C-alpha cells in the first residue's frame, strides 16, 4: 500500500509542472462583442499582493476569473477611447463646417483689397444748415440803384443847432469797399466727390 501511494504521489508531482506550464493556446481572445461588460471602476486598477497561497495550483475557473477581470478593464479603456474618438470626430465635423462657412460667407483681406482697391465716391446734399461768424471781412463790389440816408443840416430858422436832413442819391455801378464783422446763418445745397484707396483690411 505504501508503495502504491508513493508511486501516485511521484506521478502527481511529475505532472504538476506540466499543469502549470501548459502550452499557450494559439489565437486571439475571441471575437469582439459590442457593449461587452466593462469594469465597474475606472483605471488604474488595484493589484493583488503576494500571498502564501501563490504556490497553489489554480483552477480553470480562477484563471477565467482573472482573464475576465483583465478583459473588463480593457473594455473600460476601449469604451473611453471610443467616446473620445466620437467627440473628436464631432469636433472635426463642426470645425469643417465653420471653415466652410468662413470661406464662402465672409470677406477675406485679399478679396476686399483686390475688389475695392481705389473707389470714387460721389454724393449730394441739400438744405444743409450753415452757421458761422466773420470778422473784419473785406467787402468790394458795385452798387446800382438809389441810396437813401441823412446828412447833417441846420433845420430850424434862427438856430445854429445842427440836425439831420434826408438825402437821396442815384447810383449806377458805383464801386464800394469796406469791411464787415458779424454772424451768418443759412442753408446750402451742393455735391461732393472724392476717392477712397484701400491698402489693407482689418476685420472687426
């Protein structure tokens, strides 16, 4: 009996290295599954510490549990990558739309300068109010017509007091000169012309 038990124990001990060091099955972990289970907690994940039981033989269920735990972590990371890629794709699409709008709907510096370059402006105004003042303005001209006024004269018989008497004079293209100071108000009507040159363009 002792002999049989000894042989069985030796056989078991001989087989254990084969159990622990079995060949790795070739191939990938399997087909991908959309919406596969992910880890409840986000990376980084806690590691298992060394233990006195580390030399024990692991069952297939234990190995599958470790494998599933690792795959859940990978799935969690992949889900975050997929979400980031989706957000990036959406941002790129939005940016492309903005760039397209900027290209088709907004003026560019080169386009504005080339289009306008040098433009002639013209306009008109009517009934514009004009106010101002002048001082010691020189006056020259001619007068035609009748001038009226007064002249110093003795008007009472027997008195040497000097009064004034009305006087008139006929004027025909009579030259006059002088100066004047005062204020002016009125309205004006006219036209305006000019040229605008565009050397650069600054967007507001």
